[in-house]
C-alpha cells in the first residue's frame, strides 16, 4: 500500500456504490490493467492523495464490500 499525489493523465471511474450520494471512491482501471497496481482516490478531492494497492488486495476489498451489508 502506498499514498502518492494523483498521477497525471489517468481516466478515473467512480465506484458503482457511489450512486448513493455518500462518500465516493474512484479508481483508474486502465492503469490497473497495465501495471497490476490499483490507484484509488476520493472523488471530492481529485488533487488529494492517491492510495495504491495491488490488484490482489483490491480484489479482496471488492469481495469484502460485496459480502458486507451496508
């Protein structure tokens, strides 16, 4: 896991869970496919820090989110 500034020229996509109007998370799928590293950021702070995790760790986070009742 790493936090950095937002890399330039990434296409950010909002999480499918963001439609609830609450906290929004964005990720860069093309970068993840090319590097096996998934950048994540807060959609309300696009110039803020970026958390990077491995594709395996991201898959685990997604599986946990899907299995948890919100």
